[in-house]
C-alpha cells in the first residue's frame, strides 16, 4: 500500500440539513473512536444540527457549503481538507456526501480510502450521465450497510458482495435506561392520564408511512376506546397526515408533536411503539424503544426483522396493511404477559448486540481491513447473523 498508514485517521462527511437517525449514529461512532484514542473530524453543512451536536460530542467540525449532490467546488475543497489533515479514510454518512466524496477521491488517489455508509432501502438509481450508478462501482473501497437486507440491495445493484460489510445501527442504552420520566408530558400534549398511547418517532416523509399508522389507529380504536396516537417528528407530510386523521374522524386522537429533544421521556410515555414504515434500513429508534422497555409492533420493511424478532421481541406485520398493524396493537394491549416477555427479551438483545461499543468495534474492523488491503474477492464477508 502507498503510505496511507494502518491507524485510521477518519474524516466523516455528512450533508444532512436536519437531525435524524443517521446523524445520531455518526455521533455515537465519533464518541467511540475518541474513547479508543483514534483521530476523527467531521465535515458538515454550516450551522447544521450535525455540526452543532458533533461539536458537543468533542469533535473538530469543518463547516463546508455542499450545495448539491455532485458539487465540484465542494469536492475540491473536501479533497483539500483531507490532504491537509493527513486523513487516510473518508467516511460518508449521506447519499450526497457519498457523491461529493466520490468526486474528491479522484483528487486524492490511493492516499485516502473511501467508505460509504448506506442507511436507506432505496435502490441506487442511474442518475444524470450515469453518475448515480457509477459512484457505486468505482472509487469506493468499502460500503457499510446497516442490515443484511441493505447489503443484498447493494449487491443486486451491482456492488461486489466482498465490498459490503454489515454493521447494524445501535443505541446508547444508558441514555434511555437512566432518563428521568416526565410525568407532565401527557398533560402538556393534551392526553388523558388513562389513555393507551401508541407512539411513533420519525421524519414525516412518504416511506415512514404515517398515514398507515393513522388508518390502523382508526381500526384499533374500536377495540381500545382510550387509544391515542403520538407521532414525534417534523417533515413535509404533516398536513397530509393531519388531513387523513380528520377524514377518519380521529383528529382529536392523533397528536403530532413536531421535532423534540426529549425522546427518552416521550418513549417512556408510550404504552406501545408502532413502526409504520414501508421502507426502512433497520430503524435505530427500535433499539431505543427496546432499551426503554416498551412493546413493539413493526412493519416488515427491509431490515426491520433484523432488529425486531417476530414473536420474540415484538410483532412484525406486512407493510401498507393498516388492519394487520391494528391487530398487532390490539393483541399487545390485551395480552400484557406476552408484551412483558417480549420487552424483557428485546432489552436483553439490545444490551448484547446493539450498543455503541458494538458499532465502534465493528466499524474499526472495517477501517483496518480497508487500510490493510483486505477487501477483495479473496476476502469474503459472511453475513451478520
């Protein structure tokens, strides 16, 4: 190898304008790298939530205007940052970051490796001039997929299987186990103390399919008269979700809180968590919920079954099937013993397999293999169990 070094010096790149699960995972990883004495910095959009929270985690943050997906000016400046800082790994955390770092890699050559974190279920598209597909086949040393299913999707799109590592998203269990409850939350959100609260956390976009949850609630209310739905998150589909609740006559039963910082307390307020997504890499919020100790009903979107074991740590139902989602909610409302057993098994599984320590160790192992030149057809990667 050409002088890239064997100790990872990592420049993380994130183009997110909002704070979502992928940004939280990046911060978990940053903290883990620092705890092990490794060097890492971050490139983010100016004044973005990712920049602010990375700084709060102790990271050196380089703010860089990255205006669009294949921004050549941003790519040139990113290459300069990497070269001046002596980084031997670019690690991207968003699709646009992948594109910009892919262009920057051309300026850096073999002195800096490129690792792409893949978190979304969407299939790679060809894109303008074929760049959308070319960036998956050239100049990427390794991909990190957050589930075995996402690895399969990348392979189906033409990425060699020996280039894709599975490192699942995680949680910080202590953050949820030790969070102080907020007994005033129900009153503040206008929810009766005796209501059965079905919660959901996620950006209000199409693939999160919150309309599915609203429609399921309209069915489940027939069996659970005191049911309330609390959806935590902001996003462009807020009006559509509220309109559907009005059409179904349950607008007073559905609370959209907008973006919140008190997620651990909100999960504690839930009696049950319902994931309604039609597409989902794995959904790290599921780990947060299991760490808190709440029952889960989740749709069978991509990697969800790798987080929730159907019948063991929760109930998994088909996507886009409000009746099935409602049936799962009603079942766990009625069968408290089964719900309690699932909660206990879920928490035990999270503490064993889905912690920031696991994320850090597995990611460092990818870094080391890339720097050692141990990525290729002679170095197969077994799927995560």
